[in-house]
C-alpha cells in the first residue's frame, strides 16, 4: 500500500468565544486619529493598523495590497489573512486548504502544504468550525496537545453521494475540541487513487467554518479552484481573570464605564462587552453608547408611549388610558360612565 502524506500545521495560541458578528457601524471603532478601516474591513480597537493604534503587538493588523489583488487586505502578524473582526470576540481567518492530486498511474502531480501560525490570545472556535476531508481515497487526522481525531473519505459510485453529508461518502467531517490552541492536520491516500473509479484524483483537508461549507459531489472537482476557506478564531485579552485584570486600571482593557468584563466559553483570559442597553466599542473610554430602544419597535414592548432612558426605556399610557395590573406595556381605555 503506497502512502503519501502532507501536513497542515495550525498553531493557534489563542483565546475566547461568543457571537459571530456585531454591528459597529454607528460608533467610534478606533482610537482618536487612527484609521478605522483596511479597505472595506472595519478595524475596531483593540486591533489597530499601527503600534500606537493597537492594544499591543498581538492586535496589530497590517493593511496591504497583494500581487494578486488590487484591493487592500488585512493581515494579522503580517501573514494571516483576515476577512472580519468582531468585537464579540471573534475574527475570521482565510486559511489555505491542503490538496494532494495524482495522475491515473498514481504519480503525484500536485501537492499543497499550507502553514499558519497565530499569536497568543487566540483559539480555534470549537463550535463554529469542522475538520473536513474531501476525496475518494483519503484518510487523515487532526490533532492537538491532548487529542487525536481521525476521518476517512472514500467513494463508491458517483450515484452514492449525499449532499450535506457528514459521513465518509466522499466527505468526512469532525468537530474541533474546546480550548484548542494548536492543530496539526495530516492527510493520507491509501492507493494513490489508482483503484478509484472517479474523475477526481485529488484529496483535500482543511478546517473550515461550518456554515461556510456544505458538501456537494461537485466539491470533489470544484475544490481544485478554491485557494482559501474561512476559519472562525476566538480572541481575548491577556491570560488574566476579570478580578485580576481589574486590579490594574492602567492595563484593564474594558475602558468604557458602560462595559462589563466577561469570561469566554472557549479559551482563557477575558473580554469586554457593553452593558445591556448600550452598544459600541467597550475597549474605548466612551465607546459604549446608549441604545434608543424607542426608535426600534423590536427593542421595546410599549403599547402607549415609549420614553428613552440611559441604558433603558420607560413605557407610559396616553391620557384617558390606564395600565392593567400596573403594567405599562398594556394600555386600556378608561370605562367612563
């Protein structure tokens, strides 16, 4: 049995988890006098495009043109391609996928061995990503410091495929364990595709955002034209607990008076969120601003008048009405004889 292998090494000393995307368009994103965008990608503090505009070196973003694109693109540590940054504690990294392709006689014709290395304060999100192998003659593993997960992708006939499958008919997927700070992905082929009756002679392996990839039989050939796929990565501040961080007001990252410190569900350290009734950037001194719930009917349940309050709102009934059970969200006409 001929065995060929390649590796993807994903080293992610990382931290934290939460919602995927947060709306930050109506509030200050960056520190004063700092650029807020790289191309069309918002760069909210603690991230920044210069050392003076970022919290520290782990949040420094490089904005540059590449030889293949005329658009400005954002890179973490000058090499990790970023497509989105969320103040809820996540970034999306565009990671190159690995492939291993063969000629009909079993000769290797193309192989890709991508490498990605991320800084401290980051973790692979354990619920938003899947380890995936696509192919007809492939098996492989994803491993970290304390786990090893296998996956096998084989093909019967081309009529046997199930779209969206998580089974081993052309595609195999496995979840990523919690608090994964490093990943090594290995891909093997059993017979160099010499015993596979399928037009595709390539295998692929990657970690990918689950919602961004749904298997289809066409992937066995179409993935040849795909260079990168998104991976959700959690980020956070330092390795301190909230109590430890709050002891030093100078280094404590939750600068807005309307923000709170939270522990992540994945990873270590802490992150900052605006208090209920506020939105914006909790890492800036005046970053969390009051939400006017009265302007959006979906944010309040008032049946009469809505009055915006700092961090909240108040309901009241029009003149000639009364509140039932002292509840201002239910107004009834007075029964006057």
